[in-house]
C-alpha cells in the first residue's frame, strides 16, 4: 500500500488532537472503548507498514543478488558492481524512510493511548468510590 494511504487512514482515525475530558462515568467508559479501538486499528496499520517495508527490503536484496551474480559472470567490473550496490542501498533507504517515520509516529500514538487509558481507568475507579 502507498505510504499516503497509511497517512490518510491515520488522519481519518482522528487520533491527532483527541480530547480526554470526561464529565461523567459513562463518557469515560465510552472514551476508553474508543481508545482501545484506535489502538487496535493503529496496530493493524503498523503491521501492514512493516509488511510493505519488508517487501521493499526483499526486493532490494534480490536486486543486489542479481548484481552479485553478474559479477560472477564477469559482465561488470568490481567497481561498477560496488557503485551499483551503493546506489541501490541509498535508493532502498530513501524508500524505507517514510515507512520508518510513520511507524515511529504510530508507536508514539500507541504510547499516548496507553497513558490516556491509564488516566481513564483511574478516573473511572475514582468515580465509582
């Protein structure tokens, strides 16, 4: 899947700027349920991102193997092969970087959600006293 689609999914989820100001026990419980759902969706998006990043890495490993094979067949010089591999690694890193950034963003959201869930559980616990 395209990285833009993952960003769109996260944006549509509404995690950014989510307000935690429960005014009642029922509202706190509802917010807690919503946070659990957000967390579930974010984990699925993160899983999909990792699969896509793995596919990209595998593609580049295959390309490097092809270059190394051409070296064995003496179709290219050693210097050409090293340069081609270096360029492939740079290209791979440029393709993977947005996935890594988005995965880190999701990790941060998941941590924030965990903190918010703790807050809501304490709020609910205090309201039930």
